[in-house]
C-alpha cells in the first residue's frame, strides 16, 4: 500500500526535478488558457508523456476585466496578475507565460517586478512578423483585432489613414465593435456564432488588403481553427507556444527522469486550486 504523500512547502527538488517548469498565469479567460496549453502540447511533438514540457498553470479567473480597467485608468488587474506571478515564482517556475494579449499592456511593469523571465507574447509576435517579412513590424500594413483597449492603445499596431485610407478609418469603429462582440460571445460560450462572425470579421479586414491580420485576443485564437494557418493571419498564441518550447529546449541542465506530479504535493497560503502537470496531446 502506498503511504501518504507528505505535504511540503515549497515543492521538493524531487517533485520538480533538476529543471524549473514553465509557469502559466491563466484564467484570462479560461478557454483561452486551455487553448494555449493544447497548442503547447501539440507543438511539442514528443513521443512520451515524460518528454512534454512540465508546467504549473494557475488559472484563477477572478481577475478584473483588463480592457475595462485600462479604459478607466485602473491597475487592479495588474496587481492580481502579479500576485499569481509571484506565487508561480515561489513554486519554482523558471519562466512565465501569460496567454492574454491585453495583459501585455502592463508587460514592462510585470517584467520589472519578476525575478524570472516573462516570455513576452507581444514582443515575440512582433519579432515573428519581422522575420517572416524581413521588415520591421511597424513597417507592415497590419490590422490588429482584439479588445478595445488593445486596439485603441496600439498593442501591436496603429493603422493610419496613410496606410489604409479614409474608408478604413471610418470602418475602424465597426471593426472594434464587431471584435468586442465576438470576444464576449466566446467568453459566454456562444462558440458557433462567434466562429461564424470571426470569419466575416476577417473577410471585412481583408477587404483593406493588409499584409497581416493579428488575432490580438486569445479568445479569437481559441476559436480560429484552420484560419490560423492562412499566410496573412498572425496568431500570438501559436507564437507564444513556440517560444515556450524554445525556452524549455534551451535550458542546458540535463533532465532526469521525472517523478509523477501529485496534485496535493505542496501547500500554499492562498485558498486556490492549481493545475500541475505534464501536458499530453494524446496517444
């Protein structure tokens, strides 16, 4: 009979192995977090459970709406994001990922507050765009579709009249409203309707002939399906997953055989549930 697993704080070296796992600040929103973890598993392309990337995902969805907070000048979401990030640091994570585009409007503050690496989704997405076209991201004619805060604050790009003409600027408000409506539908579970509307939204954006269309909200990434494979579509969730895999593989410390990841392995001062495990794409 297997004896009881002792409760520890912090995690023992035997639990995490010699290499620190990836930390994921999730819950913004929950479906978007699940999509990121699925993409991470599929892109890992390994043959055994034991070879997948160890991660600790802290998905507490009670973070205030990021877009609304930014519109009223509040940093309440930032404080809660940092609480979760600090927890993941103490749990032994070697780098953090935040699969929420809008949260990256605070990327500078988050990086300054952390002692481990933030794998910056916006920064690496810009780099990927530059690499694909051998041009600086700001020189590409790009349309960003995301929350109102990300679109109005130029998280990825700020289209102007010179690039797209007056007709586009007149249409920009409708693009924003339609995008926000789709995001709300995803969050409330109206997935089929949201997918249909996303296809119409992308077609409307394509009518202005941009070089790239950026899915600048992870809810859009969660429902985009094969659309993400189109040459003119940029999916930051895919790019973030690639960067997390690159980070893990670049770690120089040899990996030992990992022990199982029991959920009740350690205590925390916060009244929370955590997801701790190795991601597994299937057979």
